[in-house]
C-alpha cells in the first residue's frame, strides 16, 4: 500500500513543525519589549502565519498600509530569529531609546541598539 500523494491534514489542524516548538517566556518578554519600542515610533508589529507554497518565498518585513507603518513577522521563525529581526527594525527605524530601555535585553541585542541611545538631558531654553 502506498502513501497518499497529498496531505490529509485539514486546514484548521495545527502544523507540527511550528506548534510543537516550546516558547521561552523570557524570550517572549524580550520580543514584546522590542514591539513596544517600535510602537513608540508609530510602527505596528503583527506576527502572522505567512503564506507558503510553490513559488512563494516567505520573508518577514516592513510595509505601509493606509499610511500606517507595519512590520509583518513570520510566526514560523524561531524566537531568536524574531528577536534579531525586530532589533534590526528598531535600528532601521531609528527609534530613540534611553539606556534604561536596554535593561531587559541580552548583550547581543544591547550591542545592536546601543548606537540609538540618547541619554543627554534636554537643554534649558536660553533667556
């Protein structure tokens, strides 16, 4: 007896490769902190299951939709890849951050975001 040519999985059944992966709550917290930094700069982040199939190359990225800045994140990426991608987007959008914003991040993410840190106090207006 041969195996079926096509998958018998129903569309609403979970995919085994992405749904069985364990999620680290600390990494999820870092992901959310990076999302907050981007949202502060007016960039929305959405984690979606991007379309796959013959002729499709899945790529997370930025776009504009109805004058809104948007980052679409491929849900199938590992947490480390999602964090690295969002950190690069924070740098790309030149999001102003303070040194206290860097506290929850690992050294690798801190080194990526360090050039954006601006802790200089605002100067008082001249009289």
